C-alpha cells in the first residue's frame, strides 16, 4: 500500500501524541490533570499506539478508530480551559495537544485514498 506524505506525517504526529498520552500518568501531580485523566490518557495512548501500528500496516478500519480515539483524547483536555485554578502551563499543554491532534487528524484524512471510483 502506498501512503502519501501527508498521511505518513499525520500518522507519525498521532503516534507521538499517543506516546504523550502513555506518559500522562507519570506526568500528573494528581491534581493537574486529575489522576483519572492520567489513567484514561495512558489507556487511550496504548490503544492509540496499537492503532497507529495497524494503520501503518494498512488495516482498513484502524484509521477510523485511531482518529476517533485521538479526538476523544483531545476532548479530555478541554476541561483545562473551564475548570478554575488550572495553571497556565497546563492550559498551554492542553491547547497545544488539541491543536496538534487536529493537525494530525487533518493530515491523515487528507492523505487517505479516496473511496470514489475512477471514471474512465
């Protein structure tokens, strides 16, 4: 299977974000982010890494599941902007995480093969 440069870049970016999720349990102080967010992040990060590998190998359904899981992971960062007393560094990290997730998502979807049949 040939993969476009856009899809390759997007998969690499989503893989790096997944590694960040895996480390989230180690990076939490129990308060920012809360411990349950760190646990969920670690679990979704491991699942995302598995999906990145499957998508890289060309498994057809892996890409859809990967994008969905990464979007859910990015949504878990939104409370940093609505909960009181979240430090600025945590908001900066959450904002960067969301922006990079959207970028990776866009690159992967832009680079996927179209499903429309070619007209002769």
